[in-house]
């Protein structure tokens, strides 16, 4: 029985001619017979495949000694016959019969990659951030905090009436004195003239409270509850850990997509990160528990914290842009129940805060700023901006 032959096209590398040829597999190589009676012999160890790895693609072989010469064959069965005839070529020439498996393996590899990335995102990155956070230098954290505050609470937007500021700072001081091992030399609170109902803890020892939240409070005990919660985030370094998590997540996504430009920017700008930061539920619960403990140690009624979230829950359709403190924290029903349990017998107990002072007057600190701006401009003040209201 004669040995099988294969038809193809031969490019000799010397001219533009495309020769129709017949190819035979011999013991030591390919014999390429042209129509004019001449032939070319290619030894198996001088052959390399440069095309034909995919289904439907023509097979292209080249000769190592003369790369310009090429043999093109369309019949995919030729590869199987070549592998059988020249076992030494098996590592470099794939088996067409395994193409289905290659697709399967490719899909499985992609799924494994996605699964590994998911595991890293869900457990690996938070775990790594948890390990790294205690080793972040306080000086670096404070420097990052300065950038955060400058970005989200610029000085031109702060409300700084001395009398009212001193009263608010005294609430913070009463809470911080209960922490004997604080790594932060100074902790400050900044009031920002913005209607958003929000407050956040910056890395390194700063609390930012927006006017919208301050004016929602009905007593100094309620603001003390908010401050205690944010201090819980600061002392547990939740903000620094969350920034490390979000930066690491961005770097992971960049590694998958190959685009490191956005990740590098995010890694260098903690303020931008904090602008969209959301703590995990466990961090929120931890800050609540530490906040209640701080209130009790300072002999401040924890009921104020409970009342504040009860007050927030009265608005059943909070606007995302205004009620950020509501939208980024746990549900009110669960939270109020947990805070009530944590407060225990201390609820309704404690020394009154700021006795003799009108809280409505204190919380109007940003109205004073507006009135001062109007007076400096020489325009008649609007009666609705009266700080006594």
C-alpha cells in the first residue's frame, strides 16, 4: 500500500511564485515534489511550525536553514501524520485531536483565575491589611490624615466660631481622656459647612463633622455619641486598614486588567479613597461597641447615641447625597437594638453635658460663619440666619 501524500503550496523564498506541490512523509524528512519534476527534501529536525495551531487555520511549516521557504497545507490530518512519523517533533507540534481539551483547559484556567482573585479579594486582602495596619507608622498615618482633611474639609469651609468650637471640642476631650494608651498626641474635631448628614474619622486623629449632621442633633449627648463612634474607628485604625484594603483591591484589579495607571493614582491619594470609603459591618459594630464603652467611661449617657440613630431612622427615604451617615452604616433597627443592649444599665445615667448652655446655640456654629460673611460684605443679614433660632 503506497504511503499517503498531501497536497499543498510551496514558497521557495527566491521568487513570488506559489508552487502547487505534493508532500510525502519519508523516514528522515519531508519530500516536497513540484510539478516540474524537481523536489526539495526537508529533514524533520530542520522543520518548525509557524501556523496551524487553531481549528480551520492552514498549517505552515518553515525550514530553519532557509526561513524564507515555507510549505502551506490545508488538511489538518497532516499534523497527526507528521507527529506519528517524527516523534521528535511531538513537543513542538500539537495534536489536532486535543484542541477540544485545550479549549476546556483554557476555560478552566480562566475560572480558576477568577476564583483565586475572588478568594484573594474576600479573605486575602482584608487579612493582609489587618496584618499590615498595626505596623503603619503613626507619623505616616497622621500625614495621610492631613491630606484627607485638607481635601474633604478645606479650611475655607470650616466653621470656627471660638465660643461654639470650644464647647464642641470639650465633648471630644471628655471622651479622649478615657483612653490612656492613645498613640495620637492630638485629636481634633472639624465642623464643615456642608448640608450632608455625615461624619468621618480621618487617619491619624481627626474627626470631621458636616453641618447637616450637627444640626440634626438635639442634644450634646447625641453629638457625643457620634464622636465616640468615630473615635472607635480612629483608635482601632479602621480608616487606615480600609484604605489599605481598597488600594490593594485596586492593585489587584489592575493586575488582572493590566492597567496600573488608576491604581497608582489611588495608592498615592488616600483622600480620594476616603471620599468613597465604606467600613465593613464588623468594623461598624466594633466602633459602636468601643463608642458605648467610651461614653460609659466618660460618664456620658449612652442614650444619646441611641437617640441619634432613632432620629435618623425617622426619615424613611433619605437622599444618598444628604444622608451619607445613614446610607453607609448598618440598618437602624439592628443598630438601635444592639446599641440598647450595649448601653445596658448605663442608659439614662451619666452627668449632663454642657450644663447651662443652649445646645441650639452651639450647633448653629455654621450660621455664625454665614452671618459674619454677610456682615463683612456690608449686606443686610437675613432674619432667617439668626443664630438664636
